[in-house]
C-alpha cells in the first residue's frame, strides 16, 4: 500500500522506489515515432531508466518518466565536474579567531536579550542545507570514499539530478549525423511536446507547517517565501538556489539587493518631497519662460509674494486663437505644486542618486562574490556550449577546428557576419526612428488638441486646457508605447535570428541588448522631449515658430515644464508597473484556470484533484518564458533607469519603485512556485550582460540630471540673479532680500498692439529680451547670456564632480571582501590537507582489511 501511495504521488516510478528526475511529454498522434524510439533507445543505452504513463485527462498525451540510477549519476557528475560535499567546514584556530569567537559569543548573548529581527526567517523554519556547511570538491568515482555519503538517494539533490539528466538529454542522438541530437531539436520539430523536471509535490498542505513541518521543498518555499504574508521577510536564497538552481537564485538575490538598496533612496526622495511640501507656502515664486522660479523664503508672511500677489501682471496668450490674456497670479496653485518636486533639495538629491547607483553596483559585486563562494561557483566555468541548430544548418558546409574542443565545427565567415550585423544595426536604427516618429505624432496631437481644449464648452476643461492636453497626451503616448512593445519583440527576434548567433548565450545577449534599446528609447523618448525640448523653441510673441506653418509650437505652462515631466513619468511608471504585474501573474492565472475549465467540460477530470499525479499537474501549468529570466531583468533594469535618469525632476520615483519591488518579489516567487512548471536548474556566476547595461544607465543618469537641473529647472537663473543682478550683488551672499524683484527681471515685455488682435497695452512673457521701446527691441539681453554661460558651466562642474566622486567610491570599495579572500585561501589549504588525510586513512583501512603491516607514513 505504501509503494502504491508513493507511486501515485507522481514522484516515483510504479515500483515506488525509483525517483522521477525528468518528464518528457509527447502526443500519440505525433508522426515522429522513429526519432522518438531511437532517442529513447539511446537514452537507455546511456544508463537512464524510462517508464511510460498515459495521461488521465487526455487520451492523446503520453508521459515518459526518466530515472537516473546511482552509477549513471556518478559517471556524469564526474564528467560535469559537479562539486559535492566531503567534510564539515572548520574555522580558524589562531589567537585572532579565538578573540573574535569570545567577542561573538558575548555579542550573541547580548542579542539574545534583544527582540528578534522581524525581517529574518527563523532557523527552525528552514531545513538544514548541508552544502553550505561543508567543504566541496569536484566529484570523482576514484575518490568516492572522500565524500560524505550518508544516503545514496539524497546525496545528489533533486536539482542536481535534473541537471545531469538534462545534460544527457542535450547530447543524446536521435538520428545519425553531427547535428541530429538533443532534446531542444526534438521539441522544435514536434517529436516531444514538453520536457521539464517535476516539482517535488504540492505547494499546499492540509496541515499547518508549524505543527507538521513542510511536506517538501516546494511547500516550504511557498510557506516561507511565496506567500504574501512573507512580504517583509528576507528571502531564503539557499533554498531558492537548491530548488531552482543558481541562475534563478542569483536573479532573486539581485532583486532583493536592489529592493533593499532602494530603501535609503526612497527615504531621501520622500524627504525632498516633504521638504517641498512644508516650504510650499514659504517660497518666493517668479515667472520665466513658462516656468515658475522658486526661492526658499524664511519669512512665512511673503507667501508666493512675487507671483501670488501679481494681480496686475498680464501674461501674453499661450495659444494662437482661443486663448485669452491671463494674470500671473492665476498660476499660483501650479507654482506651489511644482515646488513639491523642484525645490532646494533637488541638486542634493541628484548627486545622492548618482552616488547611490555607484554604491549599489559596487556592493552588489561584493554580494555576488559572497554568494558565488557560498554556492561553490568560484572555480566553476561555463562549459563549452553546443551550437544552435540554426547556425549548424546555415554553415554546415564551412568548417573550422574549434580551439577549445579540437573538433571541426561549422564556421561563419567574417564578411557574412559583418554584412548580417550591418543589416541588424540598420533595423535597430529604423525601429528607433519609428519611435521618434510616434513621439512626433504625439507632439502634433498636443498642438492640435490645445486649441480645441482652449475653446471647450465645459468651463473646467477650458480653464485647465493645458493640463487636459498633457494628460490626454500622456495616455495616448502610453498606449503607443505598449503597442510598439509587441512589435519590437517580433522585430528583435527577426534581427537576432538574422545574425545567426553561434550559441544560445550569444543569442540571448544579442536579443536582450536589442530589447533593452528598443524599450528604453520607447519609454524615455517622450520624457526627453518634455524635459529638454518642450517650450524651448516656441519663439516669442509676434514671432512664434510654427510646425508646417500652421500649428504654433507648444509653450510650457506659467508654472513650468516640470509639471508635464512629472505627470509623464508618474503615469508611465505606475501604469507600466501595473500592466507588468498583471501580465506576470494575472495572465498565467487566467490561462491555468481556463485549462482546468476545459478539462471539466470534457468530463475527464476525476472527482478529487489529488488523483492527478504530479507530472500531470505540472503539465497543466504554464511553461517558463521562452527568454528565461530576460523579461524579469528587462523590467527591473528599465525601472532602474526611471529611478536614476530623471530623478532630479521626480524624487518620488525610488519610492514607487520600492513599493513595486516589494510586490514584485512575491509575485515572481508565487509565479515560480505555483503557476509555472519547474524550470531546469541552471548554473551562472553573475547576472550577465545586465550589469554592463546598469553601469551605462548610471553614467547616463549623471549627464541627464545635470541637464535637468541646468536647463529644465530654474536653479541656475535664480543663482545668477542673486549674485549678479539682485540687491545683494555687492554682499556676495543670498538671503530673502537677495531675490527681491526677481520675477520682474525675468519677465520680458511685449507690445500687444503688434499682435493685431484688438489688444492694447503690454503683456509679459518668460524670456530675457529687450523691451519694445529699446533701440534693439526683442533682442537677447546680457542677462540671457550670463544665464546660458552659467548653465553650461554648471553642467561641466556637476558632471566632473559627480564622476570624480563615483570613481573614488568605486576605487575605495573592493570587489571582494577581505575576509572572504582569507576564507577562500584558508579553505583551499584545508581542502588539500583533508584530501591528503582522507586518502591516507583510506589506504590504511585497505591495508588492515588485506592483512598487511600497518604504517603511519605515506606509502
């Protein structure tokens, strides 16, 4: 009865003893019978055991269960250089470690009196992961007596067994020929429908985990990691690595590290926002070039004195036909709102975030070094990858000896590679130009819509026509972004396949780079337009620049372009994160629900779900994305760009990213544990091409924030006025009185009679131009050139200062902690000593067994 129960659970063969290490799925109606039979015969010849089982819910589906015996596991573990534990770790015994040990004991006693850290998981909640507490060495059958083998069934973990079987599946032939091998080709030609390692049972249990313990590692991961109640806990990275492999473990380690590092950035950004909130009513505000200029005012009696009380200052019309003259004090509310995001802490926060990005990347390298040591990846090198089938088929007639393997393999000539690369680059530039065309279309929409909203019958829309224009423009831009993303993915596929990369990793890196470039330009092109181009080339009253000689170019609102920039970033960031979360969790949930519904309609599902074996439950789950972790990394890297590139204009971006990532970790965990089939446990030592992309974003963030502060913000015009044109010119310091008259000095004068619209008198507009009664009317004044020179000087000084600080910090922080270097050298020495001692003990036992004389020396 126990054997039947174990077999029915879906984790063992029918005999209840042989563990299932891999599952192959095929349709009985498939015509590839010969390839399948040859492939399975060769698998048996390699030492694997196979057993077929028909599906319960579909008569056309057949499952092939694969078990890898002990002898085969040992042979391939040696061939793949898999490191296995052979002795418990021991630590330093010198005086320093003894001193540290007593100090640590005292600290441990002190900590026992303190409350527990709520973010940590209790040790009792997780199983004893022996690999992290043992020295390891590459497995060898000749020295099998060195390794700690308490139980042959559990010596190789389930993920290691699955990796060994996957390695064999990739290298087993199904026909005669060099390229006629591998499960991937059989999946592509329809011989098999799917191939995956099985989950270790159900992720749920009828009994509480606190009283009855975990049924399996999947159940433990769900209870201690994937549940929403664990949102504030640290992730059990060792357990994630053991169940899903090092590659997925490193992704969640990086995501957790990034989320933790967002906490100080979010707090500082929130402080800058609150600083703007508390100083909103104590800021002196003025008008210039469509933007409100603010300066901190310590006197609360002068509430927005220069703008909120400017009831006699008339501003020139903002559009061509339907706009009316407005008073400057009507922009008081917008000025206060803008002050929330653009205040005295903006420059500090921009420098802080540039340094934060460097610290984040440098400390991640240290964290990665610790993980690769703990996970035995220090000496691991990626094995020579097999060629892609498409590469072999294309270049099978041209061969060259591989310098690594010494075997002849297909070769891509350099002229062919260069021509294909040029075509691919041309395709990338074409798609980027398509993005810019879409942005231009949105600009045209804004020019057309602002005239319509300005003449709207509804008074609210008519009064706030600029806000309505910006809001609808953002929504239309977001829909275009999401639509183009679908096109980009297909184009990136085509361009990457056109290049014919040699291996899968080369294909993934090329595809990831294209997707990043496409989506980065798609998301940020409209933001760059608003930050640096909107309102900059509109011209002046009486001589406005027009698009196609028809539509007058858009100007910034009297409160500045920063409101448009914040609105653009906030809407795109929030909506995109909501859409990504739905596609990551909601879409698989709907698909799995629909598949269960179809089975119920057929009447093929048994009364109890428990009657379905585990392999069939896994078959009904969704497969992991074709790109693996690329989509997950891409989403986070694009978010990293949002939190750093324009953070000077939107200090709440790190806070929004932090809140999203707290949800993202549990969404991804829930998806991996409950909604996806178990992915093949792969190994990796870093996050790949994404680290270089993150460094590039960090450099771009410094440049962009320098331009935002110098051009988009009004920090520089305030600074120039205070020191050069204000009442404090001779004192050399700034106080409230130093900006007195600032608004008036930054507003130019225009004669309304020149418009020919029946107006008379004068209106004001944001610019540094001479008045109409001057000898050179409407020419740029000396103050304009002073401000321009100061802006350029600020960009140069800011960039050199921040880059210097970043380089100095990167130099100060070593890539690997010193104690880790000492532990690695110590371990290398101890491993050699222990291998020597173990070999000596083994030889002595053999001599005793054979009755030979006992010697204490090395034979």
